C-alpha cells in the first residue's frame, strides 16, 4: 500500500489522508495528474509482487516492454523493440528475440520477474519501487534476480525502495532499513546497525523470530496484530511488548532522531 500510494495506484476505496510524498526534494502527492504522468513510469517505476499477473496475458512480452518506452518518449516501434531486446539481453534472458515473442504464461516465474524488471527499467527511472519481487521464487532464482536487479541499478545510479518480510533478502539488498509494524515506522537506520544492534522492542523480537539455531525451538511473538481503528492512537506494539510501561497506555511514543540519522519510536529505548 505504501508503494502504491507513492504512484497513486491505491485500490478503489483507498486514499491518502495525511502526510507528504517527496521526490528529489519536491512534494509530488499534490501535483496535477498531467504532471504526475511524467513522473510515474519515467522517474519512478515499480516491480509488483506476482510477476505473471503483473503482465498482460494478451501481448507478447517484447511488445509490453517496448510499449512502455514508446508511450513515455514517443519512440518508434523499431526504437521500442530495440530497447526491449537490449534490456532482455542485459538481464541474462536467453535468446531475447525468441523470448520477446512469448506470452507470460509461456515463462517461468523467474523469467517473468526479469521481464517485469525490464519494464520497470526501460525508461531509466531514478527510483525503483519493489514489492516483494522474489516471493514465490526458489532460493537460487531469488539470488539471481536480486543480483541482476542490484547490478542494473548500480549501472544506472538509481535508487531502490524495497519492501519485503524476508530479512535475509533485506540484509543482502538494502543499505538502510525501516522496520514497520501495523503500518507504523518503528525504527530506521543503516542496515548493519539494525541487524546488529536493534533499538526498538519490535525489531528485537522480529530478529529473534527470524534467527534459526540448531537445538533451539523457533520463537514467536505472543498476541496478534491490533485492530485497524486502534493502530494510530497509541503504540501499536504495546499489547505484545515485554517492555511495556504505564506511559505506553497514555501517550503516543515520541520519535527519537539521532545525529547519525537513526530513528526509533519508543517510550522505553
């Protein structure tokens, strides 16, 4: 939902009720639709979670990639096709000319996700949004897709906003990490700091649950996620927190921002 809100792609009934969305130092959530159309796809693009359903079943994948480029820049059919083939080759898709004529149902999940990456990169965006892009892929394919993605971003000097519940993948891909619970940002900082010295109680419990050690039973966090109408009134994690104090039931926890840019939302730590 956070990524969809950035691109104004919220499902019916969803809307932005507060806050600001800024890009390159300028607010973009209040711009006119015709201006935003020059941002979405060109400057900010997105890779969706399900690679096959994110593609049209009616068009060959080569046309889908080239159409994005042609729509954004008014390019010719040949220019769009050449651009698509170069990207398919750069993403290690074998026999790009043959693959460009295939339809999504004729591809594996890993190949379909590479096509989605090509569609997202074809206009050379400055920011790429990725929504669980490796979900459903086997571990080997996950690593291949992530390496290709990071290589392409480094080559283009582009930034990545990556959303995932897979902490192993987050640690591999991200330089900075924001930990969210029930839609609230609980902690933010450099990846190495978050994983080595977590400050927020929820971050600590989350990392404990993700740690698998021989001879030790997997851990879990007691309780359940709070109801939506209670999330923003107080700390959303307080009912499951083992460091809860009386103040947690009276006031919203303050956001502590440190000199190095690290942020923590908690009364205790």
